């Protein structure tokens, strides 16, 4: 089955074999060697200085990493501004509500470009805002939000930038230092082509609050960072998923890193979009506004999503529905994972066989 959903992704044979790593106690030096190497390679993916940055590993989904970042990096007296233009921005608002973090939102319609003038005005009016949270690639629609502009505004206002990079880390440009990113949460089973169960936060070491807020036991990022720096771990990690992540990172670097991955994803996405255009299937967003990872398309008027999904699944392909109010309007096609040009050509042939054309 070819997975064209935005994670989990198809694994290469090389990466899948890493599940067969030996049983390993997480309190032994062999595990800490594994953990150290993963952390090293995560920072190397974007050439980050380990003296300034830490890669903090977690066992859980990308949402666990985001919740750890949000609940751990905003001090008790801090205030968070959440930029919403899709369901995942709105999820951060829910996290802030649950942890009783002082916050406000800058809402947009799903898929709408961020209003940077309004962002600046919001910061100007509310001097209590200490942090901004934003989704880099909002997979609700496929929009890639401009971290460069947001980062410049944050630096001008002295505000820390927290990023959901779950479906961009490993395939999109991330200029951590230049954009002034304080923390970025991501996961193994998206652009890194690893397996579910391993997630991480890339964090500036000096961005941890002087007085830890201690809003969570299991998701206390500072505790993880301290333990892992000392070759420890606070809880039992997903050892087999860590094996897979390390192999995925090694494959990632062998194949050319994020630039090569971005180029490959773009080529696959462009191929699909060009063929869809001939079929009258229109994209939701322009290429310049879309990430390289995923694109959204309007459903044909004569075909419901369920019918499209089920017919493609019979032919060996999984696509993804729209979410919320978009569930009857669009479908999404991701190009992550061990997917070849031939796979996408076969996908297009499968679409052409469906009787809506």
C-alpha cells in the first residue's frame, strides 16, 4: 500500500529492517550510545551547534512533542500568542487552555495567509506577550507559513518563537538562528521517514525558563534535556522506534539531507498537480503558497471523498480527507516517505480509471 497521507509514511526496506535491532535495556550504555547518536544527527540535519542547541527525544507522537514544548518553555508569568490558520494552530490553543497558560490568539480562515500587519499590531498592543507559536507547514491545507517574516517580527519585538515543525523538519528550509527560533517540535514519522513513536524538540538551551513551570510530569522538557545530557532518560523510551529513527537519519544524510528531500517531494507534487490539471482537478493553493510535502485539491463535484478514497484504496493508494469544514470540499495528497516517481505515475493512472472523468 502506498501511503499518500501526511504520516505515518512508507518506510524503505533499509529503515524497516532496523525494527529487528536487539532487545535493549534503556538503562544500559548501549541505549545511551543510540540516544546520543540520534541527538547528534538531528542537530546535524540543519548544522546546529550542540553548545547552543539541544535535540530532546521523546516517546510519543508529534503532538506530544508540541505539548512538551508549549507547556515547558513558557514561564508561569509568560503569555503566548498563537497564530491559527488551520486545525493544528487551533490544537496549540487547546494545549494552552488545558495547561492554563496565559494566551491569546490571532485567528485566520483555514488556509489563509498570515496577516503580518495584524500580527505586529497585536504585539504592539499587548506588551505582556512573551512567546509566539505557529505551525510551519499547516497540513490542514498544505500552506507553508513564512517563518522568516514571523521570526523577524519576533526578534524586533523581543518575543520568542515556538514552531510546530512536525511536517516540515527534514524537507523544508529551517534557518534556526537567522529566524530566531527558540524551540521547534517534530517527529520521526513524517519527512525523516522513520516510524511512529519517536518525537523530539530542537530547543535553544537558554530558552528554558529560569524557574521551570512544571506543568507536566511526563512532558517536562527540561527534565528530559537534563537527563539526556547526562546520558540518562527519565522514563522508558520506545527503543525500537529509536532504532528506526537512527537508521532513517543515516539514510536521510546518505541521500542528500533536507535539500534533496525537498527537491524530490517537489518533483512528485508537481507531477501530480500537472496531471490533475489535465483532469480538471484544481489545487486549493498556489504552488508558491504550498509546502513541498503536501498539496490539497478540490474534490470533483460528481464524486464524494469516500468514493474516491475507497476506489483508490482498492488500487493500492491511501489519500487523505479534508478536516472539519473542509471534509466535503477537498482531499490531500502527501509525497513523504519512500515513494518513487513510478509510484506516483501509477497513482495518477489509478485516478484516471475512476469514473468521474
